[in-house]
C-alpha cells in the first residue's frame, strides 16, 4: 500500500516495552491479537512501514503479523517484551467510516494480560463533518447543464426523456448511460427557486432528478456517470489497492431504493474490454433534508490491459441505478476526493471555480479538448464553447479569409509569421513539415485529402508528381509529373521490386496549350485552351474516332482578345494503335498519335507529332486523362505492380522530378530495412504478404500522394458558391467544371469553370430607299489655246434606289454569362 499518513496512523510510540501483570517482568515472547472494536470477533490487520528515505523517499505499508488458524491477527513480542517494528493501524472500514481497534495482550504461555479498546482514540471530525476542499468532480452542483428537450414533441414523449444509450447531460463530463432504450427514463434539472428550511446542503441552485417511469426489459446497466478522459486516471499500481477515494453525494428517493457505485474503465477503440467494479450497495432514503451518502472506492490497476490508439479511453464513477424497475431520485453536491473521509462536507466555492473546472480541459471521446494537443495541432485555433465544454474550433481549418491590407513583412514564403494563415497562391507544402509558427501542415492536408481519389483535392503540388491507379486495370499506376518538361524515368532499385516500368509520354516544355479533363459524365471530355491569343487552325478527329470541335473560336482583332478552346471526346484504347487527331496553337500544327501495348506506327499526317503509349485495357476515361496531361507537357510513366508475396522486404524503386529524387521502399508484414540509396528522399510503404497487386498499387498511391499537398490558387479568381449534391438550378455542373487534378472534376468544391457569355444572336434587318444624284457632262464647248476657254454646263438628275439587308451573326454563347471561377462552400454560422 502506498504511503499515506492521513490513513495509516501510529498505534505505538517509537519504542514501548510491555510487562507481565503477575511477575512485573518483561513480557518476553508474548504476543498481541488485533480485532475490530465494533466487532471483536473479527480480526483487523495492522501494518509496518517499509522503504527508504533520502532526497527522494520511497515508503509503503505492508501487513505486520499473521493470521492464526483461530482467526486472530497476531503480532509477536520480542525478548524485551516489545514489538520489533513500529505498529501502524488503518482505523477505517472499507467505506471510509471510522473503525477502531480492540487489542488483547498475552504472555508466552497464552495467559491474558490486558486489553485496549477504541484504539487509537482519534478525532474523526466534528459532528458537522470534514469539508472537502479538493473535490475532483468538475461540476458537482450542475450549475452548468443542458436541458434535454422533448425528443419528438408529441404527446407520448416528455421533456428530459432519454432516447439514446448515451446522453450528455452537463459540462464536466456528466452522462446518462444504459444498454438499451426500452425504458422511459427522464432526466431533468430542477432549479431551487425559493428558500427552503433547512436550506439544501451546499446551497445548491440546481439538483438533478433521475426517473424511470416505465421499466424496460433486458437492461444490464443504467448509470448516472461522471467521466474522466484517460483510463489511467486515479488507477492504482499493479497489485496495490491502497489508494482509496471517497465518493459522496446528497440525495433522496421517492421511496427507499438501493443503488450501487460503479467504477467503469473503458479502454477505447481497439483496447481491452470495458471493466466495471461495483461498490455498495447504498440505500437512498425518502427524507429531507437530503442525506450525504458516502462510499469508499478504488480504481483497479490497468496492468495487462491494452489501451486503444485513438485516445478515446476514459474512466467513470457512476451511480448504478436499478434496472428493469421504476425509480425516482434527486441528487446534489457530488464529491470525489482522495483518501477515506468518514463524514465529508461539501465545500462551497464561487460558481466561477466550478465553471472553469467543467468547461476547460473538457472533451469526450472523438471530440477535441481545450488542453493544447501535444503536436501543436490546435495552435492558432480559436477557443469556442462546444457541446462538451471549451474546445478548439477545428472547423476553421481550410476556411478562406479576406483582408483589406497587406504588409509583406508579415509573410515569409506565403506563410504568416505570427498566426495560422497561408496565402492562397497554389504553393506546395510537405505534409510532415511544420511551419515557422510551429503548426503542422498535416492538419490542413487532412482537410484537403479525399479518400475516394486517394489524393488531396488541390493536387500534390506543381513541383511534385501524382500517382493515379487505373480503375480498368487496378494493378497499374500512372505516374504523372505536375509540371511540363522531360524527367528521368522511374527505375527499379537494388534489391528490386519486380515491378514493370514503361513510358507513356516523354514530357516537353510546352505545346502552348493547357488541357483539362472533365470526367466520364462529360463524355470523357478534354478541353484544350490555347495559351496564345488569336485564330488557330481548326482541330480534326483524324483517324482517331474521337469527337472534336471548337467550343470558342479565338481572335485577336478588336476587343476582347480571345483564346481558342477546343473539345475532345475520347474512346477506349483498343482501336487507337497508329491512329491520330490534330489540333493547333496559333503557330504550330500538332497531331497526337497512339501506340497500344507497343503496337502502332507514326501516321505522319503533317505537323509536329506527339506520341502517347497506351495499354489495351485503357478505358475512354483513361485515354482522356492521359491526353490532357500529355498536352500539358507532363512526363508520364506506367508501373505494373505485383502481389505483396512477390515483393522483397526492403526493396525499392526510384522516382524523379525536375528538382528532387525519391525512392519508394517496402516493408512486408513489418519486416524490411530502409535501403537508403544516396541522394534520394524516402517514401516508405507498408504492405502485407497477403496483399493483391491491386492493394499494393493502392498503398503506393496513398503513400506517394500523401507526401505533399498544394493549396488552391485564388489569385485574380472569381468565387462561385458550390451547390452540394449537384442541385444546381442553373446548369449541369457535372460536365462544366475541372481542376489541375485529373481526378477532381464535376460538381466538386475547388473545381474551376471557364468564362462564358450568355447565348445570343445579332440580327440585321435593313429595308430602305434612298436617292442618288447623277450629273451628266454634255459634249459642247470650246477650248482655245490662248486660254479663252468656255466650260460645258452639267446636267443634274435624281434616281431613287432601294437597300435590303436581312440576316444574323448566328447564335453564340452558353446558358449564362460568367467569369472564370472557382467553387467555394458558403456556410452560415448560427
């Protein structure tokens, strides 16, 4: 038992010699028996102090003496008639109430000598009791609580009715819990509005009333519980139950009813099974003023238990209410204090004290706490009053703010120097890195990550690469650079993975266009924006079988100056070997041609060729994505994975970008050593030998696409409010939106949309008459060489003519006028 001088008290002085009542000599070889004073047939153990002192003393209590066959607790005297050790007693019962000793002394022959009763004669407190100033219950009088509304607002339900197996009741961790909802249980908080005589203990303003008006069936438990996060809270050391606590409360019942006290230890998700330790019972009486009920409890050691990794473990102290039966209780003034207190008194403190206790350091499994998280994940976030107390507003992460001033000295590389702000400039951040302000970037990356596409919605950054897994052949992954230009191809490492490697598109600096993929719902559409202003040669489908056309013609005369946009709708790869289509920038005619599984030759129809190497399994959607990335100049490569059983532990392959070199290496079933090739950055992937080649591919994709993420680029961008679930009353957003991420398009937040003008037609209708004046020169008159000339007279006449012009410019535009825009979510705080 741990050292606690408030519970273990001296029964003897430092040295005491006992004498024989008849011979008056030392009581050599005698002994003493120790009993409960209030039940002198029941033995009661005594203790000795063990341990060492010094700068860091370590003391504990151990039983002293032994239990005889006759049921007596015996401690022998030495040859001087004294105890060898100083004797300590524990003058309390298991409930913390005073329980003194009755002691009998005997000589070596077993002849009774003398006795001591009511020992030690302790002051156990005045009749008023002992005020508990270290109460561990955060909200003991329910000053801050939440009324439970009528759950259905019908005649069959009432306010306060419990409809769930776990219901949060009040700040500080108060819950009502039961294993099913078959009973009608009602919890209300009653305000004590007028003076009552005598006044309630602790001068409480509220009490809690807990009723069961209709018993349920198959009920295993029903608790009014106070919860503490962390199952290790208050727990004893292994093999030690000496750390006792006093749990107390005032209350009364409609009729005398038994309850018990339960210590509930929940080990969290993935942890050991919940353990419940019962104490009591206690009979709650029908009496006012309320009686203070006291129960000694302890918290068992968690030795040998497994605690889950989600930090959602907890321990509770609960009043275990009757099951499958009606009841009506009223409770107030809860106390939990270290040690055994026989007559605890509720110690009154200002409301602000209990509000601080109950609202701060609050939380519940799965919800954030007001205690700052150890890895700075809460740094810079505002504190708010949450459902379970003061907590951090994680919802503010990824929100976009606007400012009316800018000081460049406040920013370093797009990161604010003193708060949690990043410029929305499309920059790339490493997920595992920490900002100069100390905030882990991982908390923003978690907001942007999408499990459906296994990547961040704004991509992995312009200086990195992206891995896509083919739905049509899920053991294949496409590695695409996020910037144009040639890059060294991926290669297998040593030890080798056994994967296959092929090139799809070599990558170039520019084709003077920007391409976007619009998804399968948009008929596998690729839109290609000419980066140059002006008229370009119209595209043709060539031999590809694609559907191509001009969405918006370009021109460079007058205002506005317009860039051409063309549409390309693809088909599956099976028939594309040696086929091509054509498009043009304002200066260069290109043709895109294909090989399929290595088959196909350059058709050379004229212009600059762009070769794309496809697989026979590539769907129309795959082909469209590959074309859009190729036209952007991105280098693309294909890797074919193998099953986990064929991947050697510690094997790797090399990846490259224009600026950095990486290697992807594998542990198999937790085994494998990092090969650490020189000059490369590691991307570890944990696989199992039971993984299929598709599962290996997915794990590579997730590991790679998790390393970096990009923030959106809102520079000079118009915002448009996103319509969840595609419920747009204007147009079908599934076919008009895209992004720089080939897996993120359609009606999704963060996608972009080209500008448009409302469809219109300019008509011309002219029907008019007008007069034309004609003049005739008659052939008469004379001309003399000496200058004495005469000029002929002009004859004037009028001719009426008509003008008729009818026609139009043709319909041009779409279903609305709009600027180039991005989708953001509009939400209202209430």
